[in-house]
C-alpha cells in the first residue's frame, strides 16, 4: 500500500512546489495591500531566463539568480506604475502578464524543443539515506526543500516578527501606518519585489527541474492558479502552503488517471486543476463574511500621504 502511495506523494510534492513559491510570494504582496495579477508573466520570464542561462553556463545557481532578477524587473515596472503613479492595479497586472508572456515567447523562440540534462543532486542522495523519510526526500530536488523553508520564513515573518506586523498594518490601515512614521509605499515596493523574486524561482523550477525544457505555454496558467490560491487560503500562509499541494495533487491525479486508463477524454482530465480552481473560488466567494474578515482592507487601493 505504501509503495503504491509513495510515487503519488512524491509527484504531488514536485508538482506543487512552483505553486508554493509563487503563491507565498503573492500572499506577502497582497498582505501589504498590493494586488499583483502579473504573476503569470513574471513566472514566464523567470522560466525562460533560467533556461537560457542554464543552457549557456550549466550553473543552476546563476540560472535561478537570472530568473529572480528578470521577474523582479517586471515587478518593479508594476510597482512603479501601480504604487507610485497609482494606476489601476488589476489593469497593470494584466498588462504585465501579457507583456511577460509575449517577451518570454520571443526570448525563448530559438530554445523551443531543447532539453537540459540535470545531474542528480548530491544533497538529495545524502537525504535519501535518512531513516523513515529518506525514500521521499531522496527523490526531491533541494529546491523543493527550500520551498518548505520559504513557507516557514513567511509564516514567521507575518505572524511572529515586528516587520511582519508593520507590513500587515500597511495592508490593513495604510493611513494609520503612515501616521506612525512607516513608509507605506516603500514597504509595498519591497513586498512586490519579493513576490517577483519568488515568482522567478517558481518559473525557473518549472523550466529547469520540473520539465527540463522550454516551450511556449510552459507555465500553463500556474501564475493564475497562484493568485487564486491566495484567495483560496484567505490570505493565510498555512492554507496557502497546503492549497498549493492540493492543486499539485489535482495535476498529478489527472496524469495517474490517464495512465490507469480511466475512460474520460484526455482534454477533460488535463483541465482538472483549473476546474478545481474555479469550484474552490466559487465556494469561498459565497462566504462573504469569511472574505470580509480576512481580506486586507486596503488591497488594490492606492495610497497617498496627503489622503
């Protein structure tokens, strides 16, 4: 029984990892009162830049750094327009996604069909020798473990640190935070850049570790799922973390179902993660009291020091 469950568990952890990175980053951004719907575009840029650098250098660290910097550049474009110039955040986010997706397609045009050979991680090999959990850890790339550390860090930051309390105050009552002397827009800049960095890592993970290739449409809507996950989690890190694996499990379930010969059209099975996203969002949105209780009060609203 365990031997049959283990491959599903490992596959779920692998599939859910990019959602963990992207959703936790977006969670921090939204808790600061900024709604960045450009996660998909930032992930595309992160994926293509990481693939290009990996092909050129073979250095995973440099590839991830390039992905983070590229996605952060797009996040900077967003925050300048949305925070400094007070443009509509939804519109700017949508434009960012279109721009990032189009630019990624252009940059990766000559890399379509190419594949990367990833050497087995020595850290994973060592982790495989750990009693009880070694069978799982040994099959996971260290970037998966790093996503767990990111979750722990985000949770601690938001709920146990003074800096996290300030960030949440900026998202809930920016006027009061400003009156106390906190740089509201500066904090929103930092939070948005952090979200860009994690989206870049998510994209890099998909192109280098998860698929080891580049093709158009590689991100396949995961950025949108990450944004939806934050709502699904009602802006709480633990629910966001578990929700990422729920949607990762939905992705894996359709693959295992197809391999098992389930008599459903493959197109319908491939749409399963997106169907789950829609159903969950509809169910949560029906609970208006829950949404009002948890949504950051200033989410999507520009702030000016003069009121």
